[in-house]
C-alpha cells in the first residue's frame, strides 16, 4: 500500500530512541521530511549517525523549550503536516500515599503538559499546510486503572481527553487527531517498569514479566513496529477520516492486576 507520505513534514518528539525512533524511521522510509527532538544527547547523536535523521534537543515539559523547538521546526522543515507527540516518562510505581509531589508533577509535566504545549504550537503550522494529523501517545494505562501507577494513569487519561477535544476543534480545518494506546511494549523502558513493579511488590521480576503477558489475550508483547504501522496509517490519506479515537495496540488487555 502506498501511504502517500512523500514530502510530508513530520515532527516526532522523543524520537531518538524506542517507539519514537521507529516511527521517525518509518516516516523517513516513506519519503517524509522528519525532524525529531529528544532530551538524551547520546540518543540524538546515535539517531543522526545511524539513521541519518535531523535531530534537536528539547524538553517538551517546558513551554519555553517548546517555543524554541518550533523555531527549529520552522527552520528545518519550513512548516508542518504531522505532529507525533511521543514524549513520555513512566513515572514511579508505588502506592498513592507514598508518592512525592515532584514524582506526581514530573510525570504529568512530560506526558500531558508536553502534549499540550506541542499541539498548541503545531496547530497554526498544520492549519497553514491545509490540514494534517496529530498523534498523541497515550497508553492502555489511560484506559484501565493499573495499581501503583496513579501519576502515569492520570496523565495518559488526560492525553485521551485532550485528544478528543482537539479532534472536535480541528476536524473542521482538516486535521485528524488520535490517541495511540500501546499495551506492554517490548522495550527497555517497559522492562524498567517491570523492575520497579517487582521491587514495589517484593517479588522476582520474572513473576512480573509473566503476569504482564497474562494480562492480554494474545499473550505477547507489542513491537515498536506495530505501533509505528498504525501511526503511519492514521496520518496517511487512507486513515485521515479516523479522528478522535483512542486506538489500543495491546493484544487485548483483559486484566490490570498482577
């Protein structure tokens, strides 16, 4: 299938590694003009050297940093057709009564505030292009209550609410907006969450890994390429009629308790 993404101008936040890098590389392979941002200088160097992608440093939890990021977007891409709000952090894995203020605030700042700041700056550019797409990275944790993950669940549920409002506001100007809700992804970040959960519960990490698999009907982890495939489809002419949706890519989550 020709996704008709050639020369589309795309920004992927946290695009130097993990899901973001997979998405950025797939857009580039389709002929899109891609810029990624990240907070990890080593990852930025790697993605430039290994994938040949343009990359800049930016912390999307800072509104001023996002203003500066979009100056780079204008300089590198001369406009924007697609925003992929991929930046996120896992946050702590602990009971609510043990949470510190900074753990709560920092989790919402990156996951939710960052999506808002980037969308706010991207919308005028995408409108100027005559329409386009915004993808917000949520999670199945935005759809289901996962114990010990209250900041993350709250942030990712907020991303879904933001997505639905943006879809209503921007549909009339030919911009579709969707939330992607990955399940348990085969990635180093997911493994770090497994380790935190094991420590919080005082059980071996192998027990957590098996419990994670048992939470889904398909009994396997999600690959970053499966997530990238859905994102590209939603941003292509084939998927542009789809808007305001929370798309779970998770093998059907059917439990949230270990």
